[in-house]
């Protein structure tokens, strides 16, 4: 499958489910003046050849779209159906208006059921007097490759505590968030990357997310050229944390833009 020559990955949100600053929190990171410590809920945009593929629609999607230029949304991929990854779905309506197109959305079967259950009015075909997003729901399976406008997005299964989530490999990059472990078969599909995003919630263990140390161990095994840690909580001040990371491993931050080769999968 041919792919774009160059991809641009834009980080729309690098934070955890409650965002940073966290409501009512008195900690130093939540009151930091470093803009990189302001972390919206997690999502990225992949742009290539005039197309834009959105991964997750966080509750902050409207704010993200207003503050980080998103010229269009041609398709949406979902990592899983937790609230911090889906609750901005209604805010894709203006893209329907401007593009005059139905937007396909892709998720695993179980997660798609949850999304449709959370937004029943969107997927109700009965007449309505109000507007609603115009979407075409589609399912994917582990290991499948979704062809979106000439670029393949390979579905990478992950463990998210006792549940499942999915990452995506596209070109020479992969985006993984919300994982506590990476199965052996998935590790084999993540070798030789130019850019890798990994979940690294904090230093202390968490039942459904990986730690900074776990992420660094995966980096050691996979040897990507560059790694960006994401889904970060308020335990990690940006500047201080980066001082203690290898030079090829950085913290993602909202608004970060990365260019990467779009070689075939």
C-alpha cells in the first residue's frame, strides 16, 4: 500500500482523564506557568496529502479545534471508548457542515457499541428538527489495516488493565495511549519506527496505565528514533521530567507538531 511521503502528527491533548490542571488541585504542576504543563485530554491529528485523520475525540475537542488549526476531519479512529476519548464526538458537526460529507468513524466492535450507546441520537435514523453529526460507523479487528486515503493504519492491540485498547501504526510512526502492557505480538509490529508515542502516566504504578520506567523499558527494546510520552498526569512537571529522560525520549505537550516519513507499513 502506498503511503504519503510525509506525515504531520499534531498533539491535541497530552493529559490524563481529568486533565492538567486538575480541578481543585493545589499542586505545583497544576499551578505551573509553563504552558507545557497545561494538558488537555488525549488526542492527536494525523495530516497528509490534504487529509486529516483524528485519533479520539476527547471532551476538550471543541477547545482543541479552536486553538490548534484543524482544517478538516476526514476520518476518526478510536483507541477505546472511555469518556476521556469519546465525549467530544458531537463537536465534529461543524466539519460535517463545512465539508458537506459524512465522516467515517472506526472502533473495535465492543467500543463502537459503547460509543453508539453514549450518543444514541447521533445514530438514530428517525427525522429530527435539530442537527447532529453525520457519521458512518465501522468496526476494525486486531491486526487489521485500515486504508484511509492511501495510508494504512495498522490496529495494534494493547492491554488497558483488565480491558482492551488499541494503538495505531501508520507510516514510520505509531500512537499508543492508555495501556498497562503491550502484548508480545504487538511489540513485533512496533520495531524500526521513527516516532513512537507511549502512555506514561506517572512514576508510581497504576493498574491501567504504564509508568515512565515501563515506557523507557519498551523504548530500550524497540529502539525507535524518537519517543514521546503522553497521557501524562500532574505528577510529572514537564521541564524537570525531561531533564531526567534520555535525549531521544521527550514528553509530549499540547500543540506539539512532528513530521515523520510516511513509508508503507
